[in-house]
């Protein structure tokens, strides 16, 4: 198990259903991206691992979205060809690994955002943007996919809440009155 995967598993990332059901693909992704994770840690030793993971998965999400969007015409042509030759039911057997990886990356990325206690509206915007691209290649609706992504964000928020240091002094007083 790579150090990246070890760190993510220590955050309980496997509670995300997509991670649990695609454990091998998740391990392969972590192994492939571990060198970059380790390089970033070495270059920025003062940055917490969660911050480095946020940067890494932000990069991976942007690259995956860009790649999928750039090749959308070719993918649609290929899908149409399969449907023409095999029929719609048989054509659905063929999966797009790049699409599955984008979904996996986005779930982890939003989970890390939740673990950091980042703003929901930003996570929701990211989930909506990715869902918009995915919906071009999937039977799932935009809102259905967005909700699945934001569930991962909220699992991360639960981790954040469970591991947040207790408030002291004035901060505790403000939290008591404003929450």
C-alpha cells in the first residue's frame, strides 16, 4: 500500500461507497500518484498532508475533466458506433475507464475538502461542474451525480467535526451563542 493510500485510508476514505466498490482502482490510482504526493511533501514539509492531498486531487480533477471534455466528440462517435453495430443494450457493456476514474477522483477530492472543513458552496460548485461533464456520457442525471458527490463531501465534514480540536475561551463562547 502506497503512503498516499495509507494517508487516505487513515482518513476513513473507504466509507465512500465508490471507493469501497472500486478498491483495486483506488489502490492503482494512489500507487500511480504517490510519487507526486511524496515529491510535494518533500518540497513543502510545512504543509499538512491534507493540504497536499487537496492540491494533488485538485490537479487530478482538472486534468481528468479537461481530458474528458477535450475528447468528448471522439467518445460520442465511438459510443454511437457501438450502438449502431451492437445495439443500445450491448453497447452499454463497454465502460469508459477515464469516466470511472474522474468519478473516483472527484469523490476523494470532495471528501478531502470536507475533511479540511472547507466551504460547502465551493464543494457544491465543483460537484455540479463535474456532474455536468459526466452527464454527457452517463445515464445518470446531473443532480443525481451532484448529490452523490456532495455525500462524499459531508462524510469528510463528519471526519473534520470528529477530529476538530475543542474550542477555548472566546471562541467557545462565540460558538455557543452563534451555533
